[in-house]
C-alpha cells in the first residue's frame, strides 16, 4: 500500500514513517521567512572558542521559551551588555532538526532593549523589602555552634542534598538531619519551599535550616526571589542559611537569610564544626592548660622554697630568742628585787624581833623581875590584892613557884606632901 500523500490521509493501517513527518515539518519550517521577536535572555553560557553560541529566550509574559543559536560574531556585535536577564529583540529564522525532532531559532541579529523586566521587578522588590528592614543586619540571628538537628530544604534527589549531608557528616559524623525534598523551580517551588521552612521552624530540635539548590539559570532561581518566599524566610525564628546557586548567584533569599553560603558545600562547612579541628583544638587547649598549671606549680614551688629557706623556718625558735632574753632579764631583775625586798624585810623582822624581845615580859623577868598571879589568873599589881594568907603563883625568868603571903605593906607616895 503506497504511503498517504497528506497527513489527513493517514490511518492506523497506513501511517506515516516518523521520518516522513519530520521531513514535512522541516519543509514547512524552512518555508518560513525570517522575523523579528523579542524576549528575555534567561540562560546564557559563553563558550569561548566554540563555533556556535547558545542562549535561551523567554517570553516576558508567559513561560514560553526557546533555544536560540547564533554565530559568535553575532553575539560579540551586541557588546558587553549581553547577559542573563537582559531584554533583547532579535532577527531569527526557525530551524527544525529532523534527527532530534527539535525546533530552535537561529539569530542573525541581536539588539539589547535594556534590563529585563524580571530583573527590574526583582530590583524593585529588593528595594521595597530593604526599606522595610527585612535585610537589616540587626535582624540576623547567629548560627549555633553545634545544632541538634539540621533542617534541610532541597530538591528531590538533588545533588545539593548530597553536598550538604555528605560534607557536613564528614566534618561532624554525628550530625542529624530533617530533610524536606520539594520543588526548587517552577510554579510550585515558592509554596513548597515556604511550607517546608515553616514546618521545620516548628520543630524545637531543629536549630538551623538550610535552603539549598545547586545553581541554575536566572529563570530557575526566580522562586527564591519571590516576595512570598522571602517573607516566609524572614518570619522563621530558627536561623536560616541560604545556599542557592554559586558565587555569582544572589537571589533575594540571600539578603534575608541569617547567613549566605556561596554553595551547598560551603553551607555544610558553616553549619557544623570540624570534629578533627575541634579535637585538635581541645588537645592544644588541654596541653596549654597543663603547661600553665605546671608553670604555676613551678612558680609556687620556687616561692615555697624561698619561704622555707628563710631563717625563721630553718630555726623556728630563733624568733623566740629575743623574747627569751627579755624574760630571763626580767626574771633575773625580779629575783634581785625580791631578794632585796626579802633582805630588807628580814632585817626589819630581826630589828622588830629584837625590839619585841627587849620589850617582852620575858626580857623583864630575865633582868631579875618576877610576876605574881592570883589563883584566878589575875596579876597582882597592888598589895591590897593579897591579904595575909593568900596563895600566889610566882612567874620567874625560868620556872614558876607557889607562895603564901604572910604580910604586906602599902606603897608610900614619895611625891606626896609631908603632912599627908
């Protein structure tokens, strides 16, 4: 059966070979004339030395985009302003590739139309949020030294996930992660990333949140400059690390994040300490403390040796010697004074004894006198006390006697007048 002449004549029993379709599409596309189109350059990777340049042109009011090829001289003619984000108008010819079945545009001329609308919108939003203070350094929270759990927001089966987990675990093997795999580009990215940040922020053990994506075109990174996502990140109470793209990428999430990591690998180095380095630091600190203690002990031992070597410690009694001399002198002086006083008092007693002895009745008796006492013990002082026959006791200087009075005479007063 001969193949159908027209596409409308094909049936299930008489289909076209795929090559017939691609041939016809190519014929139709080749008949199209060159035309001028406008759009925004959302992806451009310069390849020095390449025979052909490639960039992606996107419609500014929809998600429609196409690959554009151009000879290097066409791009160089544009000037230094040709880069991702600029808006251009270009004269192109549609080209269909039969083997791959792909359609692209080949540019013959490219002219700049100024900064792309998307970048202009992002810049206006950046200025607005900055005026609100969302990017102030005072709002930024310090990262914990060692988070209990690391919250990770990343793409599904993305390399950025492995970059963070593998590198962080290599630095701190005990690191724990709470991972939320979400869309990181496209129409669902803003909502899913925002929800993941809010969900991780509600987990008390999550001490830091990392939002990671391994770079991409300006178009791919647009969700991370969306106002809703930026405000969701600003509302999180948990410290947040932005690890979007590479060194040159700077979505608005970088401005509001508490820390901006240049890459997911850089984020892994920032969120956990290096165990080997910390152990080395601890060992160094321990050795420094040990050396400091040994130095202090050596100093104190030296001071103690100096103290012990002083004469007061070598001969403790030496401090008592001056006091002992004073006490001995005082005792000697006291003894001398006591002896003098005793001698004086002894001499006084001797004199008093001699005087007492001289005045005592015994001394009178020893001079030849005697005393008489009545039986009542009363001394006889007057002859009238002893009438005749009275017994009296005589006390002599040596011994006593008893006598009886045989007579007595009254004493006469020689001083009395003669006529008396």
